[in-house]
C-alpha cells in the first residue's frame, strides 16, 4: 500500500503544479536621458556634444534646418504689409484722432525719457523673442478687427476706454458670480476668461487714464 500511496501523492502534487499561476516577466525599458536625476543614465554619454544642451541644440537646428519651427520668428513686417495695416490706419484716421486727443509726435518724443527711466525699453529689448513670437501675432493678426473699434473709441476720447474697461471687468465679474462653465466640459470659465478680460480691462483703463492726462 505504501508505494500506491506515494504514487497518489505525487500525482496530486503534479496536477496542482499544472494549474499554478505562471510568474509574470515584465520587460525592462532603459532610459536614454537622465532629466537631471542621478539614478538615470547620463545624457552626456549617449548624446553627441554638438546637440547636447538646449543652446547647442537650437544652434545646430538653426544651422542645419531652414525655417525650423524651433527658431522660426513671426515676420511682423511681411504680415503688416499683407494685411495693409498702414492703409487701414490711414483710412480710419487713427493718427489724426490721436493728435485730436493730445498725442502727437512732439508729445511722444517728450515721453521717451520717462519711459526709459521706468526700464520699459530695456525690458522690451531683453524679451524680443517673446514679444515677436508671442505678443506681435496677437496684435498684428487682430488689428484689422481692432482698428475700427480703436478709431471709434478715439472719436469719443478717454471715457470710451473707461467704458470698455468697465464692460470687461463687469463681464468677468458676471462670469464669476454665475459660476459659468464651459459646455460639455464642466470646467469653470472664470479662470480662462480672466486671462483675457482682466488684462483687457487693465489695459483699457490705462489707455483712458493716459489720454485723460494728455487732455489736461
């Protein structure tokens, strides 16, 4: 009986082992850059020196790839010419209306030293890339729609800009008070609209204050 008992036990163990879960083998992925982490691989070991670092990479792309997205700059002069912004400015009489509100070339020239003292010109000079590729497209591309509004506001004077500032601030306040959300998304609209309406209100109020000061 002993041999038969041993055979039955061995068979039971073999059957149980057949249904046991197999260990999972996970593939390993090697990192090619360390991203500043000491435990990862050093990018200097697997990256050519000519493209190692952001500055070197931008320089290499600028030399090897024509009109690359990385180093591309918004062509302000070309877009101004294509949109005929100078012609539209003359058509809406923007310059004459500015002079009517007290801002002529002589006044602008007298303001340059004060602007320089605030460091604004130095700030513009040190952020040319940001202004050319970030601010200029918004201003230039939106100019055909904005010029008629600016011309109408200049006809009225500083109160028109104060009214615009109040309207922008009021719109943002209404969005916050009513907890308006973006349809189908469920995200509050206030933070997003605030990025546009709050700077607009501040800018319009600043222009109104500036024009009001010129009239005195």
